[in-house]
């Protein structure tokens, strides 16, 4: 009987420690998000992301301008 109690106490203690470790590792807080944003800003990742977005936007603008230019050429040729 005494061995059984020690066995159960060991499992309960292991369960409590496990739950504590799992709950402590969650990244669901607002503070964590703020820290992540700050780290990304300082590391230059956000600037790199902005650069990539601007590059993509400029590519789209260039494609639209090319389409408009071709359309104007076609309209001029038809007259």
C-alpha cells in the first residue's frame, strides 16, 4: 500500500511539472508579440519585408503601364 501511494504521488508530481512547463511555453501574450515586433525591427527584417513589398508593387505598376502602352498603340494603329 505504501509503495502504491509513492507511485501515485510520483505521477501526480510529474503531471503537475509537465503542465507547468507546457503552460509556461505558450506564446499567446500581447507582450510577446510586441517583443517579436521590436526584435524584427531591430534586426532589419521589417525593412526587408517592406523592400520586397515595394519591389512587388513596382513590378505590378510596370506591368499595368506596359498593358496601357500596348493598348494605346493598338488604338492608334486602328485609326
